[in-house]
C-alpha cells in the first residue's frame, strides 16, 4: 500500500510551495488507493509555534487535503527515537562522543584552514564510551563507495563516498537530530514514497545511511522543483510566499487554489482546469516538470474567476458566507441571496469582489458613491422619477420582463434617454453606477424597498 506524508515544520504559515508539496503527496496517495499522513516536525522547540500548527491545519482543511492519519508531533515521540538510537548503540553502529563544542569548533577551523571540508574525524569512534552526561550519540559511517539513490523524477543521484561523516543522531540532552527523527518516523509510519522539495536532495545521503544502519529498505524519493516568483527569484512575501489563508481571505475558492497549485510544475496536455477528482485520476509523477515552476499571480486570479463561473451559485454560496456574514442577511430568504450570487459571479474574480457587488441589497440606507450621485441623479430628472415612482405601484415585481417593458415605454413616453433614466434609478437603488442588471435588482429588492429607496434618493437631490 502506498503511504505518503506531509511533514511541515510549524515555524511559519503554510504557503504556496508547501501546499503544493502537500497536494502532490495527497494526490499520489489517493491515486494509488493509499494513505496520506500529516506530521509536524516540531523538534526545534524555539522556532515551532502552536499558532502555526493551528494555521497549517486550517489551511489544509480549507484546501480539502484531508489526512488519513495524524497529525503526529515529533516532540511527542522522543522515546521512540531514543529506543531506535539505543538499538544502534547496542549493535555497535553508533557510539557516544565526548568531544566538546569548543574542541570541535577548533578542529573545524583547522580543517578549513587546510582547505578541507569540515567533518568529524572520529576521535571517539574506538573509545567505547558508555552513555553519560554531555555525550552525544554518533552514527558510525563506513562508506567505501559512492552513495547512490534512484530519484523517481531525476533518475540516479550520486554522492561521493566522503559526503557524510559520523554525524550526531542523539544530542547530549537526549533529543534526536532532524534526520534521525525523520527516518524513524518514515519507517514506523510505513512511508513508501517521500515527495518533497529538491532543497532536501542534500539531506538524502544522511537519511539513507540511517536506513542502512537500521537495516530497513528506504522509501522511494521524488524531489520536486522549487516554486519561483514571477521574476525567477525565490518566492518572496510580495508575490506568493504568503500564507494560503491569506488567499482565502482575499476571496479565492479552495478549488481554484488546488487547481493552480496542481498546474505549478505539473501538466496534463493542454488541460488548464481540473477538479480534485480529475487530479486524483490523472496525477502522475512522470508529468512533473523538472524545471522550477514560476508563480504567476494573474493566472492564479484567472483560474479563480474561472471557478466562480464554472460552479453553481449554490456551490459558491457557502464560500461566500464569511464575506457577507456581517450583512443583514435576514433581509432576504436564501433563494434570493443565491439569485444575487448567480448574476454577479460571472463578472468578478474573487469572492470579496462578489460580496462588494451585492452589498447594497442589504443596506438599510443606500450609501451613495458621490460622483455617481452627481452624475446620475440630476435635478432635471426629479419630476420623471416622481412620475415613475407612482406608476410602478401597479406593476408585477416578480416579472422582470414586465418591469423592463414598462420602463422602456415610460422613457419613450417622456422622451427620455433610456440610459439616463436607468442610471438614475440604478444609483438611487444601489448607490453605484455599476450594479447587477437593473430589473433583477428591482425584482430582488421588491416593490416596497424600491419605492422606499427611490423616495430617499429623491429627497436627497
Ligand atoms: N520538515 C521538512 C520541511 O518542512 C520536510 C522534510 C521532509 O519532507 O523530509 O521542509
């Protein structure tokens, strides 16, 4: 059975790059009928924050990347790491080291002074030291040939035999080092495929050595390319290294984020839009692009606009709720709110814009855009607006065609330009020059409210 994992360090929010790694692991597991695990690599107690655990979990949930197991926390698994470390020590594959920090620092300088790569020179290797205060546990590394592994995306990756020294697996305070915790976790969680950023390629040799010492077959590795900013430089805060939850707040649909993340460095012919189901069906590591992906904010926005058009208003409504929850929603039954959504979702790019376009429906008092008011609600229109108001009394407001036919006839009868009259009524009802279709607005507001708003507007001219 395929088992993948997403192991964020809770030292920051989930951003696009991390979310894409999570998505690829999720898709690969689902595609193969496997399991997807969430694990927090929080061994760095200084930098790990509960706040980030919470925000990473919310972001994954919002994206719909549901894990089958976990979340695990490395900080709660220290005993397990110690047990595995003890095993290596008892088998003579690891040894205690009493070299002091200062001494090691000095040796490092000396080696560097000779133009050599700093490495632990094995001072305590043959000392057979028992555990004791101030002693760290090092793994005995005896590599006499190159370290090789087969990356699922890149093929053979080769490291020289001296790539890895006798590195520490358990610090003198008993805490595991990063590589050791990762390997013990991946073994005990049954991880079969490690899909991660290519910044982790250089970590792989050390991890392979731990697998070998523990006598366990390593998982398969796939190192995916980085996500770069539009300018080809590392993703910065300005363009995309923002928290996924910020996109939520800006009014992106989770489906759009998933779709865009999938397209960042992965493709399926010319297909641009994918549902999660399609991604699960079509995802395949062999289609991951080996050159770094570039984040393109315009394309991201266009994909969001696409999903706002492609989904039904009913599907969009729950995602819109947080953006309109402060409106006086009890003014309209849900069906009417859905109608509002339906007519404007094709004209906006985000849920936030959508919410702004329908805000006027919920106002107790229309808030006028001053320039719209000056432009559209002109004093010379006053008598006509008054006449119009009294005539609509007898109209059927449920029938937009009827409203429109009367409106056109009225304009013609008074020799008014349809556009002038429409703009005046539009601004009176919505406060703005741009709104959903006028007769739909009238129908949804209803006769009583339309009359009330017209009256108010007339008073203000
Ligand atoms: N915790 C690591 C990170 O946040 C991931 C390590 C791994 O995938 O092996 O980058």
